[in-house]
């Protein structure tokens, strides 16, 4: 009777060992087997707070993996279950369950991009941010997307400036899904503050610009005036020399900005003569705020202007400008441009 009992125990051990070995072999094969994808790339989201059990079940429901229990087992045996990071991931053909877990642990989530363009106004930038489908629209930013309340944005960012014009930095920003519009704005604002501070520290000491914000204002005008990037320093030089001589800047883009929605594509004599807070044909100072979003090159240009003697410039008809040292030269350049403009219009 005792012999039969021990034989039964031995048989159970052998069978259990066989079954355990079989499962272990299946487990190892599973870890090396590529996942199943219905497309060339499949998006999978790990939600905030998801545990490895939820993740495994969701992968199984989407038919990405078989045997979710094996996935959970591997995550726990490898001590990586607690290291998984939330986010949106791209699963690709050839990946195994091991690769999928490593991806989730790495936090290499999908990135989306949005570009803020040099020369845009803050209104144009906010419209693009509002339209971007990959940015979360927060309740706090329902009204600030209206240009009339842009000062509220500055307040929410704890900015010292009451007007938000020109305070975003133009660049292409990559961000993961789940980023809010506020987070995007703060990132762009912080970059601009950093760039402005850095350029201000390196400025030429003999400058009529008294603060970094004045540099930002003038840089925004240079940005709008310069269709050719190589001319930024020359245009900045003209404006700096005019400021030193207490001459008005007489920049057309400032007229346009001051007109706002009334601008319909051309500047008339009465627009030049209209005294707005921004019309530098009428005011003997810088406008109260930037008129657009300047890039680093424009900021650098106003703090390191060209050393020439030009005091005027006008379009030359080829995308650049003709620079003049005095009004007589400038009038000739204007006459030449107008003649070219009329010929093109006739054609």
C-alpha cells in the first residue's frame, strides 16, 4: 500500500514536471513570437493608472497578443510592471511581447508636431493651436483664443507683460498626445524668454534699446520687413540709426498692425496719416508691443545691427530692398520701384 502511494506521488511529480516544462517551453516560445498586427503599424494607448493586468487584457482584446497571462508573468518576473509609462505608442511588425513591454517601459511615446511661424501674429498662432487635433483644449482657454482677451493668457502664465503679442517662440514643437494647449503655450513662451535673455546678454552695449522687451518689439518689426533673411541686419541697422537720430521708424507693417481688421491689402495716404498707437509714421517711438512673433535671427539682428550708413530702404521688386543713405537716394529708389510695379501690373 505504501509502495503504491509513493509510486503515485512519483508519477504526479513526473507529470507535473512534464506539464511545467511544457508550459515553460510555451512561455519562452511566446516571448520570442512576433505580435499579430492587422496593419503595418498599430497605435496602442496605455492609460494613466493602468496596471499590467489591464494592459495585457487590452492588448489581447485588440488581438495584438495571445496569452495575456504570459505577458503579465513576464512583466512581473522581469520586475518591469511598475515601470510602465502612460502614453500613446506605435506597435510595429516584428515586435515581440518583450519588445512591446520594453517600449512601454522606455516611455518612447508617439510625437506630434506643430509649427509656430516667424512673422505670425499671436492671433494666427493661437488659431493654429486651437485647431490642432492632438492638443487637449482646456476649459481655461475657451476665451483666451479670442484675440481681444490675449492679456488673460499672459496672466495665466504669470507673465510680466500685459499683452501676449510676440511672446511665443517660432519653432516646430514635438509633443505627445495628451499635451494641453496651456502646456504648449507655456513651453513656447518659456523658450522665447530664454532666447531673449540669452541674446540680450550678448548685445552690443551701445544700443538705444533699453530693455529686452524693446528689443523684442523692434525685432518684430524687422521680422515683418525682411523678406530676405540676409537683410535682417541691414534693416535693423537702418532702424537703430534712425532711433539714434530721433527719426521716426516709418515702417509700413506697423501701420497695418494698427489698422487691425480694417486692413484690406493696401495702405492709403489716409492710413499713413492716421495716428494709431502703432503707426510709426506718426509716433516718435517704438510701438507699445511687438507686432508679430520674431525669430532668434531678428532678435540677434537688432542687438547686433549692420554698421552701414543707410537710413532708408524700399522694396527693389525682386524680393529684397534697396538701401539709401539719404532722402534723395531713397526717392530715386522709390521712383524706380514704382515704375517697375506699374510695368508688372500692365502685364
